[in-house]
C-alpha cells in the first residue's frame, strides 16, 4: 500500500488516465474527486463487497443440499414430540387456574400498593 499525504486542492495520479483530487477535509472524513475514463470502474469498496455478498446469496442451491434439508425436516416432523415444559400459562397465554386464584402479580395504579 502506498501512503501519500495531500492537502485540499492537491491530487495524485494513478497511471496516465486516473486523477484523484482532495476536495475537502473535515474531522473523520475526506471528500475526493476522481477523474477517470468511462472504461474504468470506480466504486466504493463497501458497495463492491455488498454486491458480491448479494450475488453469492442469490446463487442457486445445489440439489444435494436441498435433499439433505428435506430429509432432516421429514425426520424432525416424524420424530416423537418431547413434552414441552409448563410455561405457567393456559391456551393463548391465559392464566392457569392457580394464577387466576392468586390474582394478578401486578398492582394497579389505584390500588393500596400505590398509596402513601
């Protein structure tokens, strides 16, 4: 990596056709202007990395991997279900009988718990 110090208004040359101008410098940022022929692709590095990641994510999945996934899902569906732990709630998140008898654990703003 070549490291070059430049001030606002100065430029560096890359080959005979590409110029990089320092347009503005502020804390934590540098604004550059790039002059290059149309045939030369100029883009930010993070844009290129994102593009490559998107292309890889959109690539077709090999049939072997799909078959393996289908086998695992089928085996999971056919396996006997383990008893689930008691969550302390009835269907649809309703309190169980024991909770209903004990009352709510949360005090209402107008209850004695909030009075001085």
